[in-house]
C-alpha cells in the first residue's frame, strides 16, 4: 500500500487512543525508530520527547533488547504459563527481585499496566477474604490519580478525570483529596487528616489503598510530598489495610530512584510495574505481592490466586524485560536522570514568567509546564513538524519525559519546542 492508501485505511478502520473515529486527529506515519528518534515516512525525524508514552527508557530499538527479542522469537514466541515455565520469565523474576523492596517478591506477570492493576486489586480483595474479612472488598484511592483504563483500574482513577462517562458501570471506591503539599514543600500534618478519618470510619470495608508514589501522572502531572506515603504506610499497617503502590509510570528510574517508593523508604504490600519494564519495547507488566499477602491468599480456600491471562509471562516480552533490566545495571542511569533533571530545572524555569503558564515543575526525567490555555491538537501537530520534536500535551499539561539517553543538546531542543507551544 502507498502512503495515501495506508492513511485511508487507518482513517476508515482504526481507533487511536482517546480519539474520535469520525473526526480523527492528525497521525504521523512512523517507519523506523532508533535511539531518541522516530522516523516518519516522508523522512522527517522526530525527537521522542515523551519516550513513547513514558516507557522508552534506553531509547528506541536498543541493540541489546532487539537481540534478546530476536533470539527468543527464534526459540519460541509463546507457550502457555499454566503447566510450563521458561528461562525468560525466571530470569526476569530474578532481576526484578534484586530491586523490589525486601519481602515484595511474589511476581504475577500481566499483559499491560491496567491488567496488573486489576490483578493487584483482586489480590487485595482475595487477601482480605482469606484473612477473614470478606466485608473488606472496596478500595480507596487519591483524587488526581490514574491507574489505567480497564474497569477495575478506572474505578481507582480520579472520578472527575477522563472516565466520567462510565461512572454508573464502575465499582464505587473511596476517594481522598489530592495531596496538596509539593514534593519539596514543607510537610504539614493536616495533609494526612482526611485519609486518617476515612480509614477510621470505613476501614472495615477497605481492602487496600492504591496510590501512585510521589508522582501522580495521567490525571494530575503532580509531584507530592513523600511523607504522605510514610504516613499512609503506618496508617494502613495499624488497621490491617493493604498498601498497593502503582509504580507503572514511576518505576525503573523515571523520577530519579529505581522505584519511587524509595523516596519514602516505604515497603508496599502489593506493587505494580509496567511501562519501562521491557525498556518500552513490548507490552509487559506485573503485580508483585509481599510474601505475607501471597501466603495468606494461598492458605485459605480456594488456596490459589484466581487469575490467569492467556499470554501470561510471554517469553519474548520477558526476554526483552531481562535485557532492559540488565541495561539499567550496565550504565549509570541515575547520573543521566539527575543530569536531565538539572537541565530541565534550569531551562524550563524562564517559562514560569510566561502569561500562559501557571506552574513549572521538574522531578527526575519529567518536566511539566502547566498552562492556562493549552494549544489545539492542530497547532501541536504543526509545531511538532516544524520543531522536529514529538510532544503530546494533554489537559492543561505540556510535559516532557525524554529517554534517559537523550543528550543535553536534544534536551535543549525539546525545551525550545515546548516554549513554542506556550
Ligand atoms: C500507564 C499507567 C497505567 C496503565 O498501563 P497500561 O499499560 O496503559 O494499561 C496504570 N497506572 C499508571 C500509574 C500508569 O501511568
């Protein structure tokens, strides 16, 4: 098919994420990607300023990840995980538990971040059931939170966020105010009062509290004070409520720690990982339970965790994950993330004075400019082509999350392109 035919079929038949099918937004036809660049069919090279939805930690098509995928595909691309196991899943488990908090090491592989959140929610409910608290089957989460697009995950997202249409379809969970105190602000005990009150009043109905650690992404692009997580850990432990930490966006170095829960020294009962797990190359995620949660679930009939995806622990995806996690150990990713952080802090700071800007905030390899009036999709597309930088603002947020391997010159180009979108 030539370019026009390809795009005609795309327009006639393909849904794109959060997009109209009758008035489709502009799309770029990608033909190759390498390092920090995505190449379009007309030869234009775009710097990927958002790591292809926050995933592409080491850059596109990293040779080590490509080689791992190719080698595994030639051995076998898939085998069911019930009744079988394989080296890629086992090696990935061994790599993961080197980095998870002590005792959080019972890994359930899932196909995507949202499915990992579903699994974590089911684990929490099944844990309470097994522990003799069948009434504890609701969840609590934060306003401003984002946990995915499937029903259980949507029911944990900010109820005023992007899923309002589905209100009547969703499990009704408890919501707490969005944490107000910024990451580097001064802690004030009043911040935690609403959570404490909720857990006191409804603790006997709540299986777990779900949070994104320190960075609320898809519904807020906001960095909050790590003390909140510390207090939450204590409050949950005192009441037998589980703490589930969604590290899907933050995990694997994105905000300057391998896992964001390290900022608060907090050990979750269940944690979710995804996005960066395969270095952004193939979909794979996991819900990881603590030994105590896993063993409690399995000590009471039905005596097993009731979930089992068809493509669980897909060998090609796991092989990509092993290669990606070994890459993290092979270069100083933290130095790179720290350097991106200082450069973004320095170069984004002047935008604070712009009349269309309400806030600028940076942590790790994430830079956010909050706008009064966001640019239209058409204007964004025009500027993407003019500047050669791929950015995709949403809501009031114009942001960058570059691959960790982005050189300083390209960070400056990204920052300039953001300036043009103000
Ligand atoms: C992206 C994201 C998800 C959902 O992951 P998918 O792979 O898109 O299903 C869940 N939680 C957080 C915090 C995320 O950023």
